[in-house]
C-alpha cells in the first residue's frame, strides 16, 4: 500500500518521503523473495509516498444517423474512431488543511472546419478543471461545521453533487458528434476562462452554503493557460457572484438533496467582425476588443437528487432546472439582437449501478433547452442550412441520452492493478429537436462506443 498525501506527515520534509519510498521498494523486494515476513506490519507512517497524480484517456467510435461534412478536419464523414480527451490529474493533500485538484487536457481536433477568423480555434492543450481549497472543522454551539475556502476556474466545479453542470451526466461524449449550440452561462460557458475564490460551509452534515466571486482571466493569461478566449462570451465587468444552498437529509440507506445555485454577470461581448482583407483576400483575425456596453446575465437554478443504497446496487434520480434572464444592452445596440431574452434548461436523470463497486451502470437522461426566438442571435445555427424552407430562429433542443457501462476489473484485478483500470461503455443520443429544427433533428442522433482508460 502507498500514501498519496504529499508527505507521510505534513510536517515532514520531502526528502523523508522519498526515503520512505525507497525503503518501501526495498522492503517489497525482500517480501517477494521471502526474506521479510514482517513487512506486512508496516504502520501508516511507514507506507511509501507516491505523488497523487493520474491520467485518463478515452478512445471512442462515433456513428451519426446521417453523414456530416468533414471538410477542414482529419475525419471521415461518418464512423470515426478517435482518441480524445487525454488528461493528466493532480489530486490530493498539500498540507494538513490545504489540497488541490488540477487537470490538464489534450483534445483531438473538432469535427469540421475551424473558424477561419479565430487565430486560436485549433488549440488542443489547455488547463482544465482546477480547484484549490483550504478545509477545516469547528464546533459552534455544539454543532459541527466543516468550512473552507475554494479557488477554482469553473463555476460549480467545487460542488459536492453531480446535479450541477461541471460534473453532470454525460460524463464523457464524442468530440466529433454534432451537439446543440446554445447553453446557459453557468452551464460551461465560463469554464477555464474565469478564476474565482469564495467560502463554503457544511453545517451539521446537512446544510451546505457557498458564496464565490469570479472574474474573467486576462486575455494574455488565457492564451498562456491554453483556452481560446473567443470561445467565452466576452470579458466581464466587476465581480460575478456565484451562490449555492443545498440541504441533504439522510436516513438509513436513503439520501435526499435539494437546493439552488446561480450566478449573475455583466459581460462586455467581443467586438469581432468577420472581415476579409481586400488586399490579400485573407481573413482578418479577431482582436482583443469588446463593446463598451455590457449584457447582464442572471442564471437561477434548482436541483434535487435521491439515492438509495441496496445490498448490491445504487439507485439514483437527479433533476436540474436552470432559468436564465438576458438583458442584452450591448448585443441589442451593436448586433441587433432582442433587448431581452430568456433561456431554460431542464435535465432529468435516472441510473442503476449494480454489482461489486458499481460494475455495471445503466443510465437514462431527458434534456430540454428552450428559449426566446431571436433571428440575430440564433439565425446562424447550423440547422438553418437544412433545406426546410424557413431557417429556425430559436435555440430549442431536446432529446434523450442512454448509456450502459461496464468495469471489467474490480473483483478480478487487471494485470497492472492497482495502477490502472478501464470502463467500457455504449451511449446513444436521440434528438426530437436540434437547434430549433424538428425536420432534420434525427440526422444528429449519435451512437458512441467508448473505452475509458485510467491509471
């Protein structure tokens, strides 16, 4: 057995940890040769230290109901086998009360031609979900309180439940399959483009509270960290507050959670016209320029989760509803959008995890995004090019996702256990409506078979 905390004891020096690792390696060698029968009596302080780092890779086969145009990307019109993403992780204690989760990800090329006006559209390596936090415990009036400080780069990445966007289902999906173009601000639009810090508390193991403030990361800093700045909606003004309140009563083998979360932002949209240089006939790249006015976006969400632990299974129900109010003071003046819009997202999820350590997991989810009709804001969606007569002007998409996954190495360990494991899965996405279109929506239905490696 090994320790994944940074030091055998947080007060020890790193050289002692390395010495422990060498001593344990020698001890293992003596044990295998039969020369150290007492080696199994190591106590916790003598276990070797190994860095808390890991990696994952997903290899997937994607088939869509209708072939797509792959022009500008290294793919076939259909039936593509792609490795993406590949991530490296650090996750563990740094000191007695400080720890971190950090992820760096390589993504394969997206399907289709990249935006010719975006000089960073082909970037593939970026920092990913990151959360550094301080945690401690106290007793106030006889009530136990776990509290701390979080610093992270994605609103909801710090949340304990899978009902919030950062860790919600589907946990993986094809990077070469079509997907709806519109989502709420809190549903990933700011991920890795912002940095924030805040405080949280879990009171009496039932009430969770958090308040965090975010700001957009400086344009040049985003380029150094990897993300394409122009994939974000713009640069924010002031602090973007994020709030979270949740209650989780539990009794016997039953757990119930219900709560609310949300955020408010004032964003200067990018001023990025798509122009061609008349002298060279080449695209003029986007520049770090935003409009002086701001769009005011407020997301308010409600979530709930129920879990039951059976003798050899887990049953889970989840629901999330996000309502977004858009006061488009900048976009309406400069781009001609509606002055106000709304956008709503609902997800309903059920899963059954069966067998030793959840060996087999069956999951189904219904999703629905619905919003105001806006010819300027949504007139450029891909589905408008379908020959259906009238281009759609709304962002509405809905459908179902079904997933079955199997973990082969649990009771029967893999050849390199405990250093590696694998998950095998089959996922199908069915669309009733896609980017406002119902006539051709089913052409985007996707079968995704995947191997998910971790070590």
